[in-house]
C-alpha cells in the first residue's frame, strides 16, 4: 500500500544530505518529536537532531516540530531549538499538514516529513503529499499504542528497528 511506504528510509538523521534536498526543491522539514529527535516523553533533544536543524538552517530549509505531543511539551522543545511547532497534530490526518504548508506557502513536494512511525508520520505525510522519510526510533521505550503499531508495521513489511543513535 503506497500510503504506508516512505519515500526514503534512513537509519539516522545524519544520513540526510540537506544541501542535496534543497537542490531538489525542499524548503521545509516537518519533524516528529518522540523517538525521532527525543526519547519518548522527554524534552532532551539528541545532538544528531540539533546538527540536522543547524544544517537545515545553513541550507536554507525551515524546520518545524510536527508532533502529536501536547502543546506545553511541544512548545518547550521547539523553543529550546529556536524553531516553530505544531502540537497535537492528529497525525496521520492530513489537515494539520495542510494548514502548516499553507502558512508557509509551500506545496507538499517542498516538504520532508520525517518520523519514526509508519502509521502516523509516513501515512500522514503521504496523505498530505509530502516527501516522507522514515527513520529508526531512538528508543524501545514508547507508548503502549505505539508498540501495537510497531507490530502492525512489521506485518506490513516495514521493520521498526531500534538503533541507539547517541
């Protein structure tokens, strides 16, 4: 099923060549929070994520925290990184993606949607017309519902492999 297929799968964020993506027309990154740039339910962001944000700035790409996490946590993390955010995004529904793209005056083809889950990040990004990037989760610790979705990912043929990235 195409909606569940990411355009690109990477082991870690540092695998992304942002200068190349800028050359391909990417102008924004919508990046997930839990287990993508921060361990589940924590506000500490990995050094790798900070480097990605710095490289994006250097390449002229806007980075937006795009998360299903609540307002307070999303705001704290986004502000610590100096980026904007969309909290309670209701991924995999495409409405918040479309709102964010509209506010940035971008088409889906100009946005990389990066996350660690097929049934939220990839499905939502694909439904909104974004270029989707699936990355390995930071930690095995996660919400019980996410563990169930990981099981479904394996059934759908997408492995959610745990890789320690720091």
